[in-house]
């Protein structure tokens, strides 16, 4: 994705995010919140942490076979919103979520939903690689075992092989498959975690700043992998790097203080943003 350098590298001014909030209301999202082929539909999603209203009436579709990047300043709610998509906020006692979040035709907010199979369908890759304290093989085999996805050791071996291949890691680890997952480099550990996510046959993959702890070479490998995975999966990624968002995503959503300010095609968001808050963030005036 080509994005003008000027759109990402402008000298910041002295204006703060609070100044900009006073300039323009963000009550209504600018751009097209819907997708022609959505896998997930979110409508009027709100999240509170005790009295803190962290996400405010956010509506957004996550489209099939696309990467959508969620960008915005620290504390704007993008990771909180991402965690709503597989109910990871359920693990936070102070969190309360309302609104509608549908995976295909299933309302995932329903109290009857079992979150364990949900989190297999909507997998999460976290900011820092978190391999299990097990071998490379067992890191991949763990999920299929607990979900009963294979019937024999041969099937499990094949699934481990396929998952590592899809994550671009097989050739690097095939001769040390019994080595600890923690013995890999940071970039390899992150791809191991991606392979672990793929092993349980997800439909949607969530990535929360997956490259923030990696060097540029490892980041480039992960970004190439994201582009390949898009052919088969639906991907939502939170990133602080606007350059990364421009490279990997087809749509971009800009969050600010809990509001979804603007969403649209990535090249439009970076080159012709419609909302002033989006423009000021993209051009480096704050954030």
C-alpha cells in the first residue's frame, strides 16, 4: 500500500488531543462502517471499566478476507474494542460490555455462549510473544488436543506441520521440533504463537500490536505473513505504527477517546481523511 510520506511525517504542533476534542464532535463516525462481506458486525458497542466509559457506541463491520487496522493515540480504546471481539474483556472484573457483536449470525454477547470455542473461532495474537513453557510441537498440539480436532497422532503431526508451515516457521524449526518454544528468537516466538492460533482453525484472527516488540526484519516477516493469511482468514490488527497500517490493511479505523472517529479504505484514510481529528493524527499534530 503506497502512502504519501507527507501524510505520516509532519512536525507535531503544540496542540493536545484535548484541544482537538474541543474543536470537533466525534459523536458520529465518518465513513462507511459496513463491509460488503462481513464476518463480524458490531453495533453500538460500549465498554466501561467501573465508571470509565472506554468505548462509546462503536459500530463497525469486520470484513471477510480483509485486514482492518485500528489506529489512534494511546488510551483511545482500540485494544479494548479488539478484546470485545472474542470477549477477552470478560477476564477483567471491572469491565462491562453492552451492544451487539455478531459472528456471522451468532450474537457472541449472549450469556449462553461458551467463550472457549468462541476464542478458537476468533483467535488472539498478543503484543508480546507468549509461547507456552513446552516444546515447539506441544505449543501447537495443545489447542487441537483440548478441542478434540484430531483422532490420531498422525493427524496431530500433520496439523502441527501444516500450522507451522502456514506461519512460515516450519523450515526454521523442523529439525528441533522438541526444543522449548521459549528457545526461539522473538520474531520466531511470535510466529509460533500465530501458528498456535491457526492450529485450532480460527475464522477471525485478532492481533494486538503483534510487531511492537520485534526488530524491523522480524516485523517485515510478520507483515508478509499477515498478507498471506488474509487470503484465508479475516484479520483485525491494532497498531501504533501508521506505516504498518498502510502496508498491511485494506481498511483503517481511527479511534479517539473511546469514539470511532473515521473508518474507510486505508489509502483514503491516510491521503484524504475527512475528519479533522483523523487528519491531525495522521499528520502528526498530536498523538
